[in-house]
């Protein structure tokens, strides 16, 4: 999808985003899911496999037995990193000046819209 966002959900600042990974899997439209080592959890890997989606997630260094993953395809993950880079160009989203989560999410969504139209 050219590094464009398909869905955005906001988690509390103290909660890791991988806790809502299963909910976000519903929005995957391809045959593979590219993610960094923060998403290397057995429950996430199994959920992807159960849905017929190839997990391309780098194994975390704390894993006792390292999983294999497609390193060539993993390089395409830079598109997601590029999205976060572009969204953080807007100072308001990078520093989170907003007092409420709904206000912050609204500005993130505006940034996402701009990613789609530019």
C-alpha cells in the first residue's frame, strides 16, 4: 500500500502498541505482515499464521530459539518507518501538545489523510 496508513488506533502512553496487534491484523489486506521485533510475540505470530498471513517480523534478541524470517521482504518495512517520519514532521503530533487523546488522534488522522492525498 505504498506506506500509507490503513488504520490508526491510539493506545495510552504507558501501554505497548503490540497489545492491540490482534485488532489491527483485521486491516491487513496483503499476504504478509511486516513488523519490527517489538511484535515478536508467539500470540501475534500464531494469529497471523491462523489467518494465512506470512509473518515477516524480526525475532527479538531475547528469544531463546531464533525464528527465521524473510530478510529481503523485511527491508520493505522502511515504508512504515517513512510514514512515521512524515507524520512527525507536524510538530503537534511529534510532541503531543494536545491535552486530550481525542484531539491528538484527530491531528494524527489529518496527517494520515495528507499521506493519502500527497
